[in-house]
C-alpha cells in the first residue's frame, strides 16, 4: 500500500479513498514489464486468460499484480472480468475507471438526465443556449497558445486504412 | 429508398414485353423513377458547407432543448480549447468548430453537422485526463469530417426531403424545409449511426488525438471504462443503444494499434490542468 501511495504521488494523481479491487484477464500471452515502456525489462510472461489485479492505469499501460508477478502490462492486452451487472443498481463500479477522484467506479453526476430517446424525438430548440455556446468558441491563435502552455507537440501521422 | 427505386425500375423493365397487360404506364414510371434517382444522387453531392452548418446549428439547438449547457464558463472554455486544438489536426480546420458541455448526467457525446460537438457532464466526470477528453472529442469530430449524420439523414429521409435538400432549399433559411430536415436530423441521434461509421470514428479519432500531441490510448481507456460499466444503468442506455459494444470497439482498436503507438506520451501539464478545470464540477 505504501508503494501504491508513492507511485500515485510520483504520478501526481489524487489518492484514492476507496481501494476497490479490480480484476481483468489477459486476451493473449503478455509480458510483465518493469516500467510502462515496451523496451523496459521483462519480469515475467502471463499466459492467455491469466487473471490479474489492477493497481493503476497510466496511458496505454496498466500496473498489475498477479500469481505470475507484478509490473506493467499493455492495457489493450486486458479485458474487464465483470460487466458490472452483478454489482446491482447502484453499481456503476467500473474496472479501469480511475476517474478524477482516483477512486474506481463510475462517478454518478448530480443533476438532470435529459437526452433520452424520447427527449430527442420530441425536442424543441433552445436558441438562447446555442447563442451562449458561441461565446465559448476559441480562435486558432487561442488554441495554439493553449497547446504551447500544455507543452503539446503536433505529430505527423496518417489515418490507418480500414481493415 | 435508393435500392427500392432501382428495384422498381428493374421490375418495370422486366415486364416491358407484356406492358399492355398491366394497367400502369411503365414509361411514366421509368421517368419518375429516374428523376427520383437523380434527385437522391444530387442530394448526396449538393448539400454545400453553408447548408451543412445551418442544418447542424438547428440540430444543436434541439439537443440543447433536451439538455442546457453546464453552467461553468471555465469548463466550457477548457473543452473548447482542447477541441479547437484538435480541429487544427483535421482535414477541415476552418469549420466553425464549437464545443459544449451539456448539463445532462447521462454518459454521452454528440456531433452535429458543420462542427458543433457536445459532451455531457456525466461523461466528462468519468474521464481521467485531457487525453481521454481529446479521444472522445476526436471521435465525435470524425462524424463531422466524414459527414456521417448527413448521410444517415439522407438515407432515412423520405424522397421529398432528400429532393428538397438537393434543391438547395436550405438556402432559404428558417424555411419549413429546413425545419423538416432539422427534425429528421435530430431523430438520427435517437437511432444512432451505422456501426461502420462508429468504427471509422474510433479508427480516425485516435490518429487526430495523437497528431495533437495526446496519448493515443485516451479513447481506448474510455472504452475500457465503458466496457466494465453496468450496461443496465440508465445513464448509459442511449449510448449503448446507439453504439457498437465497447468490447467490439476495443478489439478493433487493439488490432489496428498493435505496437505502433507505444512511444507517444501526453505532457503531465495536460493532466494537471484537466483536474484543475474540472475541480468545481459535481
Ligand atoms: Zn460516434
């Protein structure tokens, strides 16, 4: 737990109050890495359909513990074990969802639902809100400044053709 | 409808030898069928950008009629900053892109023709960082770039509406034909798009987010979250009804991304400002 705490601190992530145990399984043979990088040292190899406990997610990598050892594995090598259905009505608990609070499970927002199928079929326009929305639009120059402040660098890559 | 027109025309041709035995004018039928066909084909080509934007604004006003904007200027501006930056990495950077957070607690996101994108407060609150937000917005933006809703509308609308669109009737702003198109257009959001359009939005969305400097795994992470969520929950009902299963979408991205996206990382500054911008949202 202390180690978890340290990792969270290092990543600048908020601490989780509720450490819900999250599990997943591998969909192929998967290397456990010492760090969240493909060229990091391989500590062990998980077989297909191995069960793992999720500790933390960072981008495309997930920190796990398992019978075969602990370390980092690629997120898309894992699938959720549960669909959440058994967790009941209030059970918007979700694997992989670290959320803003750092706690696992879907955060239920307070407020009005709206946007049901029926709502959409009988919708009437709200021009005032549309006018308000225009005020928040930003210019290209503003967006470029926002990217600079965030240290975002443009990359060149093509779309992947449909397979 | 398009297919049916061809079918009817084909049937008429098949009976030309014994036309006298049928009491309808096959020549007239052929002519009408041909004209309708032309109209529909024209509709797919001649809805110009101004009309596309006009239609999209009408639909956006309707969506806002079902849920107002979240009353938080900082969050609205922040989402516009992320979205506008993404738009500069697309093939249509000069559309009047605008982004809005809806007050709704549902988990969903929408795109309307011409560049208006919505994300709900319910979804936003379940995202972890700016790269995930970028992934969601980029997915929606592909629907605009590829005119998916326009195509869905034209496919589903009655012939006269498709014909009206072709007649540039939308230039007559706020006319009854525009109203009709907006209403039919809004209903597309209750039905959803073709699955192939959704997969295309995922496939291209990750590229747009990566081009803009974000973590390519933002969108896959959101899909993992949705895959593990309770599919019976009512706040996910419309999204689950109108999209392919999250697991199918994950499997597709898994296949196309392979090991080719391992070396992209989002700057930590973006994680920090995401948390700061959303701190007041409840
Ligand atoms: Zn979509």
